[in-house]
C-alpha cells in the first residue's frame, strides 16, 4: 500500500489519487498470504510492485475499486481498518493451516 501511495503522490500530489491507489491495492492483493518460503516471498513482492503500479495508473485515470466492492470502503482509513481486521482475525486459522502443512512436509528422522 505504501509503495502505491508514494508513487501516486509523486505523480499527482493530491489526496484523491493516493486514496484510490491504496483502495485498489487493498482489493487486489489482500488475498496474498505469507507462507514462510523465501522464493515465494520474492515473487509476492514482485507481484505487489506490479499491483502498486497498476493501482497508481488507475488512480491517475480517476479509476479504482469502489466502496461497493469487497473489503474496500469509500473511506481509505476504513479500507485499511478492514484489511487489518482481516489480517488480525481471519488469518489466525490460515497461519495455523500453513504451519500444519509445513510440519507435514518435514521428513525428520
């Protein structure tokens, strides 16, 4: 989100495109999970940079994900709060499941 906000601000230093870019980023990459694997983390970082650039281009065109879609709200602060609620609440079970999968893969003798 920060990369998108920064890029948007550098290209058009106004609140609206920054907020649109952040909202679009939240909508686009909120499903990415950390699975503790270095190579896949690098791929996720690359995906996030591409998504940030796409979100900025959309925002500069006055386009973006609206508050009628998914976890994005009309207010950028609420969108961020919604993402935090998702990460803090629902992701607990996801974390447990990832650890279980990784533990099953361990071939410790």
